[in-house]
């Protein structure tokens, strides 16, 4: 169960002060409700672990993650996958005053996390999702997969950990705690298991807000549009797709899940976030025509349609080139990135 600190009607002010003194905010399990980007009607409920984590972490800091979504205009097709999109750390610094640094793990991951969380920082570390209870529908106690979590609470005595992951905030304990920190007997004394890559986030300066935040976000959009793909990335994917389709039929269901995550989901979820970002900009007074966020959302929707078509094709053993889907995706892309670049010149 998640331990939270609340004040009932019978609590005295003295007792509340005592609780706060013993458990300052950065040393207590938080109460957290997912950001609006992870609620309501969405085509892609999850994107990738890093982006979803940062949305909830920023929200947990009381910040609006939509201001930092300008980077979505840079997504390209990389030959075998779409860009695994991530918040650029320099954008987080400029908008929110957050500094992210690599954390050296020179003896114990547990000790390093304890030190940083006691300083009010959040630690972003790669862990095995096999031990994350929030992944019950996929990895938990089923398969070993790498993922990133953001830890802001740790209690080694009770073996409890509070962490951001995917679309929310969760708590683990007991054997899961020991598994995450590789303290289980079967994981001990194995030098081939290397320390994970770890970062920590500290709030170095106050965040921008209001008009200053919107204007800084617009400046980032201008900079990111200068890094936009030289050619329509969906057209490039279309050219490579026949070879991809043959691979899917040769390798079967296991390859399908990996392919759709790294190709179709990354495309669809990226443009769903771009749609939300353009709406956010328009609400702040920027002249963004309705056609642009609508076209971005159409890419999100059509990507899901294409994923379902591929499922059906593989199940029936009939190759589907998905021409209609590609037509919609290509045309929609042409209505977004280049017109947006022309609009802000």
C-alpha cells in the first residue's frame, strides 16, 4: 500500500508540524494524479518510457510539460525506425530551470539514490521492469526489459521506493526493491552485471511562467524547425516498408511487437503530442491554424489504424502494403511541418 501523509479533522497543528519535521516533502511518498496529457481520450495511451516519465515528473514539480513539446517537429525516419523522441535536456533547463547531470555510481546505486533524494533531487535510473509492479500487464514477473524510472523517495529500512514511470507515480517494496537494486541472492556476486546509466535532476533556478514561458517555447520551436527533416520521413518509411513487411512475415508475432513499438507507436505518439503542443501555443495567442493540430492528430489516428491492419494481415497470412494509410500519413505530414516553418519565418 502507498503511504501518504494527510491531515484529518482530529489532527492538531502540532502533530502536523511534527510529521513535516520528521518527513520533509522530499522524503515522503507523494500523492500524484496523472497530467492531462495522460488522461482523457488519447489514441496512444503510452509513448516511450522516457517521455512519459518526464511528463509526469514535470507535472509533479508543478510545471506544464506541454511547453516543452516543440522538439516533436524534428522526428525523422532513421531507416529502420522513427526517431525515439525525447525531451532535450537543454530545453528543460531553458524553460524550467532544471539541470540534469549524469550520476556516478561508484559503489551502491541504493546509496547514491538516497543521497540525492535527501537533497530534494530526482534520480533517473535504468532498471529491470521485471520488478516494477506498475507493469503487471506487460513485464512484471514475466520478462526482463530495460526501462527508466524517476525516483524521488527511498526508505532502505522499510525497503520502499517511490518512482515516476510511464503515465503515473508508483511505489514498490519487499522483493521488488531487492530486485531493482540487485540485492537478491541470484543477482549477487555477478561482475558481468554492470551499473546502470543514471542521471539526477535538480531544480537550479525558478521556472519561467506565463508569457515568458510561452515566448521561450516559441523560440525553441523556431530552433527545432531549423533541424526538421529535409524530406518527408513518412515517404522514406513507405519506400522501406515492403522490406519491413517481409521481415514481419518471416519472424512472426514477436518481431511485430518490437516493430510496432519502435516504428508505428513512435510516429503516432510523437504527432499526437505535436497536436497537443500546437493547441497549447494557439491558446496562448500564437497564430496556429486549426489545420495543423488536426493534421498532426490525423497522423496519430492513422498510425493506429495501420497497426490494426498489420495485425490482421499477419493473422490472416496476407501481406497488406497499407497504401491507403500511407496516403493519409504522407498528406497529413505535408500539412504540418513545412507550413509551420513558413509561418514563423
